[in-house]
């Protein structure tokens, strides 16, 4: 939907951090939610880490595929997509697709990833969206990540065994960016990187039939249409929008 002409202008973010992390529920969520920005930042030298929460084993309408076979295929597709957009590290936590829960185990895994790779900025699903349906796994990934960023990864008395046993020191994430939000407040110009986002997205070949593309259109056309609507009035062709939280110094 095009932006309301009377809506407040979003802040245009041009700064690129040295390290970023994308935490997401299923293979392909990262490319859909933040792929344009990831491709742009990676090309500029940002070290990007993917943290994939589930194995994607339930994401098909093809009844000939077993869950195990689908999980293997989707892992291969995710690695191919990550390589194409320039992601440096890929962490696959392997939780069951459709069974992600806000557990101590998941929280600890996300905290460990943050402490190990030490991102300045973290991207994740917005778990607080109210307008429209959202997959349960997306909400759980968003909640666990929000909690991991603050206060668990930051404070040394949370998961102290990661410090003493694994040598993972606490880390303070500076910015948390949500995609899929009801009301964005920042926008990034992805004109030069949107084609790489689309190319990464179509690496998820098993998911192409389920991407809900209107008849007569391609995935790329759908992505560009949405991005063009976001960018209206900003002086660039394609934009990606997010809701951003900034940590106090």
C-alpha cells in the first residue's frame, strides 16, 4: 500500500555499521525482511551474520517431500542465498519448524550468537505487529531476540557459563531493527541492492510456488513494487522500512 502523503517522513538511514546480525524464523525470512539492506551493507564491508532459528521442515505443500529431505534442501538454499547477498556467517539453530517456543534454551542460543559475533545492529521480525496475520514462529523469534538484546546478552550475570566455559563476553547491541512492523520509523535506500536481494530470494527454489505472487507477475516485480511504494517522496527509487530501537550509551 502506498504511504499516506500526510504521514510523517521516515528518517533516512545512511550509516553502515561494521557488524550486523539477522535473526529469523525460517529459511527465506531474512531475504524477504532485510535482504536489500543486508546486500547493501555487505557490499560496503559490513560483516553480516545470519541466525536461522528453525529447520524449515514444514514449509511446503509438496506431499512427496519428507520433512528430513525438505530440511536438507532448505538449508542448502539458505546457504546459497546467504552467499549471494554477501553474508559472512550462517548459524542454524535447528529448532522444529512450527514448534519454536520462547524457552530458556532458545534465549541462550540467541544470546550466545550475539556474544560470539558481536553485532552493532540486529534485524528481526517485529513480534508486536497487530495489523495482519503473523506466523507464530516469527513472533517467538522476535520476542526471544528482543530479550536477548536487552538485557541478557548485555549483562554478565545472565548465562554466566557462556563467559566461564565458552569465553563469550557480554555484548551490548546498539540498534534493534524490526521488519514487518505496523508503523516504520526509518527507511534505507536499497535502489542499488534490490536486484541482489531478489536474486538471493529466488535461491529458495522450494518456496517459490508458495510466495503468493499475483498471476502474471514475478517475485522480483512484487518486491520492487512494494519497495517503490515505500520510497515515494524520498528521492530514490526503492526503499526498505523498519522500526528501530536505539540502546542508550
